[in-house]
C-alpha cells in the first residue's frame, strides 16, 4: 500500500480527493493535511510515496512545502494542484522540482492516472514479495547497484526506505528516524515486500558501517528487545535450556560413525526438547550441494566465518534446516518450531562433523 499525502486548506477538496483517489487506486492510501506545517509533521512520521499539494495555504504555502520536500525528502515526488495555474506558475513549480502541475478544476480520473504512473516509476527496478532483506541487500552490495529501495515489513506493516550508491548504503529512513538507527530496524525485519527504483536520491552519505556490521548489530538489538519482552518464567526456562546445551559433552559423540550422525542428532533433539521441537523428518539430500557451495562463497566474501547451517523458511507447513555435513543433510520442522533454540542447539552440537 502506497501512502499519498494530499495537502489543501479546503476541507471539501481534501475529502473529494481522498474519496476519488482511493476509489480509482486500490493500492493507494490517502493521508491529508490542511497546511504545510501539518504536512511536514506527517512527512517526519509517515512513509510517503507521493506528495500532492495546493499552492495558496496559510502558515506554509505550497512553494515552501515543495522546497522543504525537495531538500529533506528528495525521493518523494511532488505534484502541484492550484486554482491559479498559469504558464509562469507551471514554470516556477517545475524549476523547484515538482513533477506535475494541475490547474483546478480538474478531472479526478486524470489526476489519478498521473499518480499511478508516478508510483509505477518507483518500481522501475522491479517488485519483490516475501523476501529476506538480509540476503537481498547483500546482493545489492555485491552487484554495486545504485538504487532506492522501498520496503514494507510483512509482519508489522511498517515501511522504510534504503538508499544505495554503487553498492554502498548511503542512508535509511523509517518511523521518523534516519541513518544507522533506521537501518538497524529495517535489517531486523524477517520478511519484506519491496520495490526498487534505479536511482539514488541521497547525495550525502550518512551511514559509514558496512552491511555485515549493520546486520550483526541489528540482530543483537533484536535479541535484546526479544529478551526484554519475555516474562520472568520464560526467561528462566530459556536460561535453563541454554545451560543444558552449554553443558553438553562431546567426547562420546566424537566416535560416532558418519552413517549414524543423523540418527544421533535426531535422538539428541528429541531428548533435549521433546515434541515441542516440531521435528518431522531428517534425511540426506545431495540436490542441495550447489546451494551449500554458493552459501559458503557468500560467507567467505563477507568474512562471516565457516558455514554451520542454513535455515530455510518456505512459508509452507514446514521449514528446513540444511546441515553442511560431508553429505548434505536436511531436517524438516513444522512452522511453529522454536527456531532460535534449535539453531543454537544444532550449531553447538554437530559442528564437529562439518
């Protein structure tokens, strides 16, 4: 859903535009403001895809609002609607960066068509749904892409924006924050819908950490937030389980033959976590070998260390964990499994066979 902010001191016009735009554009959510001051506050806190503003308004007129948007939010296109449309006004608004100027009265269908075309241009580099931002953004870095990426977290529906220039992350913005803080939040999202525009609107670089550092810090902050949300009882259970995993002794398992590794892992998982681990199957599958090799190369490129396991969220009835043993193995879990605890347990337990 794209947010279009319409600014006009005429309440009747605001109501007409809101109803008309939402009627003709099902993917449009219309926000309104009665003057430029109110609009600047909404620009701070909302992720706006397009700004439509009248020129003659109290407190802050449309020209000042246009200048403010071009300076602080250059990625947001601005469309002018005015009852004083003349060639001179159209020239001035164009010079200040407006993408279009409509004279009142106008046909709502014409305005909507122009809005939809502008929003389509924001996805000139493509749209993707249900993707992991971590892996995708690392590819943007590797390909040295220059682009602006608009993202929506599929869980919270929060929206954010990232600016890349030649593969470097220049800036980020979400929930009124920018720079590193915004990047940490966006990179903590598990699944996103995103659109790519093949241009970077940020000239000033505000983020100087590399992507790997940002990902690690985002995960650390996310873990801290999750722990603070847990009840004392839940924390006590998790701490007890963590101590069990930490205290796991390895000597006896060092003698286990390769053919018995999967059976041993299965037994240990069921012993430590019981039915709550959601284990459905564990088996060998060499068809994943190519993916394993590619994942290892990505890890080497980013100096992330040795590949210990891979978690595949398939958005189906079960998820998969890939174990890069001498022969690639897969463990299938139902989608309600305690993912973080299983990954911790497996990472500690079977690493001797990698």
